[in-house]
C-alpha cells in the first residue's frame, strides 16, 4: 500500500484538517424546531439577547459519516493511493516495430496503397491503448540495425507520433539483435521490467535463422502481421568482363519466388535505354533461378534489369548498375626488334601496342612508352619502361656492368614481383644501379640491384628501369618474362588491368571474395572499401572474403589488390524464412480480461466513489431533502386544520 503524490504524513494531516472542520460545522449548527406558541412569545424584553441553544452532540451522524467518507476517498484519489506496494510500480515496456524493407509490400487487394507497415502501426497503437497510464514505453525501429525512436516516455501522444512516423527501411530484419538491444535497455532503465513487444511478421534471413539465439525475456508479446503476399523479385544483378570475348560483359541475373504458388517471371535487360533481351523463367514456390545475358560494349552506361509482371512489392522488380568503360592502354614501343616483344604485348586485348623504330621517336606519351636499349635526347613524360639503357646519361646511375651474372633474385612482397618464383635465371649481361632516394629495389644479383622502380613525388608517373634485356637469350622462353611484363603494365596502370566486377544487390551485410594472399594481417592495407563520395567503410576479412555493412542504398567499391568489385546497393534486402515465435509468448493486442490490462491505478474509481457519497449525502440530508420534508409537513398541517374545522 502506497501513495504516489503524497506521503502518509501529508495525507493524514490533510484528512485530519478536513475532518475537524466538518465536525466543527456539525457541532456549531443551531437547532431549529417547529413550536406552537402564543403571539406574546415573540416579544422579548428590551436589552436582553434571544436565548440560543447549541448542540453538544451531532444530530445527523450518518450525514457527517457520509461526508467524511467522501472527503477521504477524494483525498485518496488526489494522493494516487495504490494497493500492492512494489508489485504496482511503474513498468517499462519496449515496443519493437518491424521497419524492414518487406514492410513496404502492399496488402492483398488493397487499392488504397495500404502496406504491411500500416498493419504494424495499427497493432502497435492497439497495444499502446492497453498500456496502463503510469507505465513508460520506448519505441525501437527494427531492421538490420536497432534504432531507438523515443526515450522512456509516458506521454502517449509522443509514442503514437513515433509509431505513425515509422517507415520501411532498406535492410532485412535482424530480430535477435533488436530483441537483445531491447532487453539491454530494460536492464539499464532501473525500473520494473514490463513487456518487450515485437510488431511484425517475423521474416528473417537464413543466416540468422541458422544461428538464432533470443535473450531471456520475462514478458514477451507478439503482435503478428499476416503477410501472405505473392511476390517475385530480383535477388542480384552482376556484370563481369568476358574471358573469351573482349569488349563483352556477361550479365548474371538471379530471381526468386517468395510466394506459395508457381509463377512465370519475365526478365528484361536494357543498356542505355536500348533493349538487350528478354528471358522467361518458370519459378516454383520458394525457388530461385539464374539467367545470363551478354552485352557487347566498351563504353560506360547504365544497365537496367526489370521483372514482369508487377506484384505487391515493387521495390525488388527493378535494378540498375553502372558499367564502367573498358579502358585500353596505349603502348608505344621504340625498338629495332619488335618481333621479340610483340607476342607478350599482343596477348592481352586491354593493350593497344604500337611498335616504332628508334628513328621515329617523339616525346609524346598518352599511356606507356617503352625504350628498348637507347636514350633519346628528350626524355618522354609520363610512364616509361627502360630496357637495358645505355651507360650514357641513364635514367638511374649505373655503378658497373656485369657479364653473365648469376644468382638473380626477385625481391618478395612487391607488386612487380608477384608470382615470380624462378631462381638463377640466366641473362647475358646486366647493369648494376646505384640506389637513390625514392628508388625501389625489384631484382638484384650479388653486386647490387639490376631492376629498380621509381614513383614521382606527386604519384602520377611511374618509371621502371631493367638493367638487362628480358626478351633476349634464354630468358625470352621462360615464363618469368611475360609475368614480369604483366606486373609492370599492371603497376603502371592499375585501373586498366584491374579485374572489375559490377553487381547490384541488396543493402545490409555484403560479402566480397578476396585473394588468399590478402587475408594475411600484413596485407590488410591492400584492401579498401570506399563509397562514391570517398567515405571509407569499416570492414572485416573472414573466410577469404571482405565483409561490410551498408544500411542505406549506396555505390561501394571494394578494391583488393588487382581486383575491384563495384556494388550498386539499390535492391532492398529480403528475407529467406519465417521465424517461429516461442510457445510461451503472449499473442495479439491484450483483451480486457488480460492481466496486462488490469491496471492497479484506482484513483479514478476512488474519485468517482467520493463524489458519489457526497452527492448521496446532499440528496438525503441537504436542501433538497429539507425542502421536501417541509412541503410534506406543511401539507399535513393544513389537512389537519381542515379536518378540525
């Protein structure tokens, strides 16, 4: 038993004062009685006061009792008297609203635009009406992340506003994380824990379903939403450069049927608003299929995939991704023996090789210039590959010339030596260079470096100097030569030779495979996850894959060594399965007989009872009763006089 607005001492003092005042009024009340006297009795002796008699007892104790009880009940209502002590303290409830992308699906047969989100809001408002007025509620919007929409709030208008302003997001529901977050909020509130209420259909991913672990919740309620909606949608659209046909993209489209009936889905593909094809797919209930398109283009453009016919959830019927331009590196080789290096340069369609004799040299450079064993009067600008430069004004100072060197060794953990494992490679002769500031050692013999690289201070141009001719002698027949040239070209222009994959998929958790060499902690710096505006996203490398999270639609680049994957995260993240609620969970909006709605707040009833007692006392003993008795008595006197006459 407790008082919320007054202490026990304050209540007793207040009630004592009211009771004393009421009793005093009754004791000071003058007695008025009807008497038959002679007329002379109305004359009094001048100077003498009229005799007055006072009560020493209460003439109407029941009236006083009713008034005191009424005042007592009104004071109890003002003090918010409650039974039960700590069992009836304010409780803190957490309302978890499902705001996943699936909540944007239209209701079956709803032509007014109503969605599953409208049902979630309606159920949440129905539950809110059943919450006792003294309890507090915190609203959490649940999708891939848990986002509080309010603080601990007892104002029902603020809570209702937060519910009505909740909208579907872009990610799938992570139910276990949201419920764990709600339970932690209850623990931190310090008040008596109330219900944790989840409003939604409970559609989750297969990843979460396989590792579902709910926290212990003392009072868990489910406000279920019927989402029997037929839907088929795009799961992903990926584009990769063809390995066999230069200038062609292989487009892979995945489609899934989320409904319970089989359906025919038509996938159309457009590039630059030009149709690229239509593929029909027969989809069984819950099935997923893939189809492949081929798009021939070297230009950049927007690739659009659409799914027909339209259904209740339009967000996953359209996807677009931006195909990058397929760049080509223009290489000009000044050599008198073009046949020696032609096979290595012509093997890659991304290289446009042009061979010129030394007499036609010009310093112009729009890609890469290869200078084979000569030094021009004017050095070219941009990226340059020097092959066995002469000792007259070399790009890198030469210490000495060594004939038939042995023990050629490649410096490991360098982009230019990736994949080079050969030892004791035979070369005819080599120049040993002097190392200077900014010079990078790539290969060496016992007497010093014979292959070095340098990057300009601004990082825009790169230079590689080879102190021997890899296209002469026995080395031209070894695998080392084409690998070395490929590494040099890739290091000079990484954007051209980077393996680019473009994909459109859903927001949320994204995983991109990376080479096994980049999974080592020392190679972590070679991995970057960037958005279009340059924002660096946090990521984790696990199971030979880069894993990151994007809660909103974005275009994200994952650069891992020589590969690049571009994700257009524009599709909504969808569910895989339906979650089964625990058997002990409460279901639906509380009924009037539900213990949750049995509010222990009794002050309204106390106030009504107090007013009722005061009204009854006034009717029985107040002016209304006195006037009625007076009329009755007067009528009886007149009737008596009439009979006597």
